């Protein structure tokens, strides 16, 4: 007993954990506001690392924000690295077409949350996301409006890529649109910085990124040294979706996704994509042969516009090195011919309801195409929280 | 974002000072904490950027909290833990603690309490709030290399100068310079110092313009000689500080913060590290002292001898442009991925993720949003408008 006693007196920390929590509670952090300054209005989504709420500032109820909760419950390694990445990246990115991170707040420790303080990322509020808008048949985009959406999306990508950031999770649900028609790329939970491999060393990023339906062929084939073209593939998928209103390649498995890609974009062969044979999974995956490229043929009935078909054809290119980059895409005639890109504000003004994928009824159910406010089931919430995480 | 630069008066008026810790003592704590982060970092093969980021967090933390409230080695571990994640070189908390355990005396490690991991995790939340999630930190290293590329002169001498400056930058982490000046200015000052000591005189440089009196006028504005000398002295002072033989120990620790008003009583009660001298000071000069006008005698410090960064960052003859080290943001270090980035061994916290696809896999068919049935030949996704 005695030696133990002795070590105990030795090992007495300056503050016990409880005292520490109390210290935080009473310490007024000059830079980190209390989340109580905002009042939650509704849950609007499920991000990579936590729930997202619509909220208003108590002091100024006109100011709406989105609060993204950082889930710490199951973190054995403290504050999640994915959240740290998103914060660091968003602090660096300030652009009209990138969601704006206003601040990070903390919720004081209390009995309720078992003395664990929680953190929230506070974003400016955007009324809609693209998946939500597309799932509502009452929302109709004309060609000029579609051009505006794509132009803003590519502008955002151009900006983040010039800042050496890969989004890595392009999909309609991560494209936000304000009621004034300004598009914002959101959810940088999977984003990371990249550098041109100037040391001659290839990058070794994880290829377990991007929601399956928007995942480009190089990732599906195990490429780890990838770059901005992964986001442009997603941009192409989203572009087609502007007309089809539903994701164009909905594979259930990586194999199936590759099959769907081959059926749309033609067989994946070293002839059209030199070097593909060296990718890790090239031999393991079953790649349909003798498939013709049908991007234009298949999408023409929806898109009609020849420039649109041509741009899409340049985005959904199998070989990432030949895929159009954001700059090339922005210079495409699609954006510079009549009808010119036109403001979305007017069209959106006809809809007073927020449209988020999270709040929308299942996209393919024909009985629920009016905007319903009902909450989706728990399982749907879990499903929409899907992400491969990154290490 | 908050301003992370302070003047000398503010540095004498810190929470620790208000908590009756003497200035010299606080500087020693800062030095020891920084040195410990550097040692732990190099033992764990963390790069210089991660280490330096951790040290900067450490210095910033104690601009808001007192050393009496938060024992320095716990804070140091926490800063390194967070810096590892921020710089994309994550280390598991328990491994950092394990390394800390191996570097610290029992008494010092006792400040980690009964549950060291929980201690560090709890502190992480305080740390994040204290530094306002301002995670991105720049260091003098990248500037050092950028500037060196522009200088003309004897290659071997230049390389020697740059290596010496690199060591000074390493050691500058043990001062509060990162709380006083931007990394660009520290880089210039310590290159100036290294230039003097290695007798490398910069006569010409790439991009020289008539109005530029000194090479650094190209990069920084309004830097006076007084300022440069001041920065140099702060680093050189590190080497002239006497090794504390009568180790005056850790913060006058108290069992609980409430009693902070009676500091002297607790030292023995706490029994913290009165046994041994602190982290050993740099050994006596191993290189003959060079006497140079204007700057104090320079005993080449054998401190922080983990020479890894500059050795590898520089091609031997310095003929090729030096490899620019990855900048603070994310880019993975060159070479094969460090062990921690490879697939996690079984049972480690960073587990791969098994998750269902985003959209429910069951696809209902309907005239409006019918997707392609997966196993069938492609069909229209949506009936083309007629």
C-alpha cells in the first residue's frame, strides 16, 4: 500500500481530468465561440464525419448557417484527421464557388454529453443541393441554366485545383446552390492537397475515395498516383445528370461500375489508354471487350444540344491524361454559344422550399416527387453517410 | 485569424508570468518542451515540418495558459500528436506516449497521470480551441532553401552555410522567435548568422536589382541590422546558457489549481523531478570557437544532431537545385510512404472503413428515375423527353 501511495502523490497531475474539463468550461477562449450562439432549426444532412443542421444566429435571426457536427464518439485518435483536413483546406480556400467556412464553435461540456465538448463547423447556409433539386421534377432547368450550373461548378474546380486541392468526392449531393443561384462546392471531408510529383516520386494516395457512382476508372483500377482528372470525371457524371435527373452509372460493386463505364465509354484497353495495363487491378477486374464508345449516342436523346454532348464526351474520357481539365472545359463552345449561361435566381425564386437530397424522398420513387418534409428513415440516413475514409 | 506575433513586453506578460513563474523559468520550460518535441519527433521518424509545427503549437498554447496549470511534457505530446495529423504524418497517441515514456524520467512522466492517453486526448480539445483551429503553420525551412537557391558563390561554402543555418532554425524552435517574427525573417536572420560564422560572403545573387543593398532585400522589406542581430542573439543565447546543475525542476506544481496562490509549499510535496538535471544542455563546443566580429563566439552546437533533413534534402555537390521539402500542407514526404501510411496493422485505431454505398443499392424502377439495371445491357436512364 505504501509504495503505491507514494507513486500516487508523485503522479498527481496538475489537474485531474474533471478539473481540466471544468477549466475549459470556465476558460473563455478568445477565438472559439460557444455553439449556443446559434439555434438549430432542422437537420439537413449527414456529412463525412457528422450530422449537418440548419441553424440561425440568435443575435441576428436573419443570419442562417449550416452547422456540421464533428463526431468524436468513436475516435480513438482524438479529433478526426478528416475534420482537420477539411478545416485546413477550407481555411485556405476562399472563392465564390466554394462553400465558406465561417468559424468553428464548440459546445460546452455538460452532464448531458458526458463532459465531452463537441465541435461544430459553421458554414454559410445554402438553400439547396443539386441532388435535391434534380430529384424534384417541379424544378426545371433550361439550357442556359444548366450551363450556369456547370460553369460555376467548373469554376470552383478550377480554383481548388489551382490551389493544389483535390475534392475527391464530387457528386450532386455535394454541390450546393443558394437561393440566388450561386453554386458552392461542399464537403471537403475527403479532400486533400496534392503536388505535382516533382521529386520524381509518384504519389501514393488512397484510391478508396469518391462515391462509387462518380468514381473514375483510374481509381477503380487501383491508381494511387492520381490528380485533378478524378474530379473532372465526377463533373462529367454530374453534367449528364443535369438532363437525366438521375446518376448515369449506378453500379453496386466496383466491378459492376467498371462494366457500366465500359458499356458507356467503350472498352478499357491500352489502345485507348496507354499504360492502363500497368494499373494494379487491371488484370484482376473483368473488363468487357469490344464495347463501342456511346457517350454521345446514349446521352443525345436527353441533352439534344450538340455542344453539350461534345463537352460531356471530353469529360467522360477513360484516360485521365486525356480528360479535359477545368480550364479546357470552361473554354468549350458550350459555354460560349447561345443560349449563354444565365442566372438561376429567377427559376429558383419559384421554389420556396429548401431542397436537399437528405430531405428528399428516395430519388427513384415516382410516388413521392413533391417535396416532402418527412424525415427519411434511419437506414436511409446511414446510407447517405457512406464514405470510404482515408489513410 | 488571430495574430500569433507578440512583442517582447507581451512575452514577459504571459499567463505563466501572471502565475508567478519567473521569465527565465518560463523560457526554460519552453526550451525543454520544444526540445522534448524535437527529440520525440525524431525518435518517431517524424519530419522536421511536423516537429516544428508541434513546437509552434506549444509556444502558442502557453500564450494563453500557464505552465503551472498544464505540465509541459503532456502539452508537448499533445502538440506533436496534433501536428502529426495536421501534417499528414499521423502517429497513434499511444505510440507517442510510449516514446515519451522512454525519454522522460519517472517523475516527469508522472505528470501524465493515471491515464496518459486520456490526458493527452482531453488536452487536444483545449489545444484546438486555444489555437483557434489555426492549424496551418509555416516554418523558416522552406524559405531557407528558396533563398539559398538565389545566392551565388562557392558551392561548397554555400552548402556549409545552408546546413549551419538549418541547424540554427532547428535550435530556434527552442526560443520564442516563432512568436515574434514571420518565418521569412527568421530564415534571413539565421542565414545571415550562418554566413558570418562560415565566412561565406554573399556578393551576388540571382535577381539582383540596383536598389538592393543586401540579398535579403529581395525577399523581405524593412529588416534592419538591429533586428537581424537581435534574432541571432536570441538563438546564440541558447548555447551560452549554463546547464542548470541544481535543476530547479518543473513548474512549482500544486496538487490542484485552486491553491495556486501558495507556490512554494508544493514543490516537495509534489516531488517532481528534483532528482536530476533537466534535459542535458548542448555539450561543450566540439568545434574550435571561431571568433568573428559583430557576433558572439559561436560554439558550434551539437544539439539537435539528427541531421536527416538537410542531409537528404541536399544533393551532395549542390549542383542541382535542392529538393524543396514538402510544404506545410499535406503533401506526403518523398520516398516510399512512411510506415504509418501503409495499411494499418490489425487492431490499430486507424481502421479501414467498411461502408455501404451512398445510395441504397436497391433500385426501384419507375418511369421517371429508372436507373440502368446493373446486370443488364444499358438502357436509357430516363425516358428521353418526347
